[in-house]
């Protein structure tokens, strides 16, 4: 009977280890994507700021060339 209990303990230990490793991998993937997205967002904002102040038409809308440049950056 103790042999059977030992087998169950080993199985539970293996499952627990697999869950721990899977959680660590998932955390690593999600945190690295978050850092990349943050860096890309700051790069986009810098590029748009480099275009200068927004150029607008008489009706208040962005001029087409400025809008096209912003859209290309995004």
C-alpha cells in the first residue's frame, strides 16, 4: 500500500513541477512582450513628435499630408 502512495506522490510532484515551470515561462513571455510594446509605443510617440505641431485645415481637421505621415508611422 505504501508503494502505491509513493507513486501518487511522485505523480503529484511531477504535475506540480510542470505547473510551476509553465507558469514561469508564461510570466516571462508576457513580461517581455509588455516591455517590447512599451518601447515601441515610446518610439512611435517620438517619431510623431518629430513631425512638429499638428497641421490643420481651415475646418479643424488634420491636413492630409500630416495625417498620412502620422498614419505611416503608426
